[in-house]
C-alpha cells in the first residue's frame, strides 16, 4: 500500500476516533523514495472523507522556499511539519490534531505531568505546552520545536497537539496515547490533581518501553 493511502487511512482513523473532525489537523510522512529529502503532507481544506491519494502534496525538506507539487496546496501547517522532520532525524511521521481533551489543556496552558506511566512514551516525565503563535507561522514552528526538545510531542497553546514518531504507525499510536493522558489528567484535576510519579519511576518505565509499544507495519 502506498504512503499516500496510508496517510489517508490515518486521517480517517483520526476522525473516526474523535481526534479530528472535518478538515482539521494534518499528517505528514518523510518520503523514503526521495532519499528523505521530501515529505508527503495532507492538502489544505480537503475533508478526509473525500481526499484522494493524488491530492496528497509533496514538499521539499531541503528548500527554504514554499516548494510543493500536487493539484492541491499543502496544509497551512506545512511549516512545522517540515521543521520537525528537518530537526529530528528520529522522526519520520508527524500527526497534528485538535483532539478535544488535549485542546482543553492547551487552551488552559496546562502541561501534562507524570500522572500515568504512559507519559514515558513521550521521552520524559511531562508533556509541555508550546507558547502560542498564529497557525502556519514560523513563530509557531519555532515554539513547537522548543517544546519538543527531548520529547515526541507537545500541546499547542490555544490550538491542539502534535506528535512525531519513527513511522506513521508509531505517530498515530502516540496521538491516541496523548489524548488519553489529557483525558486522564483533566479528570484527575477535578478530584484534586492526582499523584505525580517521580522522575526515577518514569526513567524505569522508559527502560521497559525499549521493548514495548506498537510495532511498525514494516519493522525494517
């Protein structure tokens, strides 16, 4: 199955799982056929129930210009997708959603502490909230990169969330896990905030995660 169809399937799953609706959010994948020099990204303002493989846009990861190919222009959030893939060679797929519980915490500017051991999947003992900037701007991209130092995702102030994984399967799994953590933390706050695990406990969990977690469709 082509990467383009994988991206469409991912978008439809995000909507089916309630993490996105309509044409909100976006997905990108580093294209191995380009030697890692291009990314494939969802087009702007095309609903996921009608999107076609040939509408997935291709963008250069090496050019600083707005270079793209396709019948539809790339998502308006192309910039932070490109910048994450440029800055993080360990990330090959980026998923951005307006998932409800993540967005609730994002509008309150509340980072997620280690209220559940699954936070270790994100690379540390918390998930940060990046500073607010208007969508599609270089400032937003810079803010996201800062909030993702040592992390596989972040909340985006007054906006939503973004995660990155070694492949699309992993990135989709992380998107679901981040929404679950946000849901848990929001409700923990309503009964006093919950008990936060220690850094040592999260480090121990992270070691266990070296052999745990969703596997890629193609382990190679």
